[in-house]
């Protein structure tokens, strides 16, 4: 795993934490969730900027957003009581398949 992959992983996790806290911030009216949201997004973009030093922008963004979508959907399902029906699960499966294809077959990423 390269430094770019580490930065990308941190960016993804920070974005998921920030998005999770965003709902709890209630329109930035609650201080602690609002702070977690702001710091999480700042850290996510900082780490994403370092990722872009060696992974092409389109590929990095596809991985960041794809994995982020799947993880935030899992957070919503597990902790926020949101339901995922069959079409949602199918769509998430396709996103996961896309991330796997990019990671396994793309020559744009250095492993």
C-alpha cells in the first residue's frame, strides 16, 4: 500500500464521519456535531489533496466517492435505522463492483 492509498483511506473515513455528524448537527445548530462535521470534511479534503499527487483525479474521486457511498449507506442502515431495499442493495453492489474493477484492472493506479 502506498502513501497515496493511506491518504485516500483516511479521506474516505473522515468524509464518512463528517457526513454522519452532519445529520446530528441539525443544520449546524448543535456545536459538537457541527465541529466534527467541519473538521472531518477539512481532513478529508486535505488527505484527498495528497492522494492526487500520485493517483489521477478521476480515479481517486471515483474511489473516494464510491467507497464513501457504500460506507455511509452502511452507517445509515446500522446506526440510523435507515432501510435499504433490493434496488438500493443492487446499486451498492454495482458501486462495489466498480471500485473493485478500478483497483484490480486499472493501469492508472500504482500498486
